[in-house]
C-alpha cells in the first residue's frame, strides 16, 4: 500500500470484511502471507490479533531449477 493511504483504516476494514465472510461461511481461520522484513505490516497484523505461524516455510523453484525440473516431467 502506498504510504499516503496508510493509517486510514482501509487495511483493517478489508480484513474485517474477510473475517465476517469467514464467520458467515463457517470457516475457522483466515490466513495470509507477509514478508518477514515488512515490520510495519507485521506490527499491524499483530495489532489485530494475528499470530505468526512457523510450521510451514515457503518453497520456490525458479529459473534454471524450474527448467531442470520441467525436463524431468514424463
């Protein structure tokens, strides 16, 4: 989000609406990803009750490794 739009409640309103949809549909949680170096975002998410999870790590295959993996396809 561009700095001039921060602090006006837009992010919280969006997440609140998503939470409402989750509750309406009987979902037990709402999850999303944030880069660990994005301290303002992490701080905001924690301020609304988000809890970081460490059970999973993001895995990525790109570039030559992606090409090599694709070459192994049957």
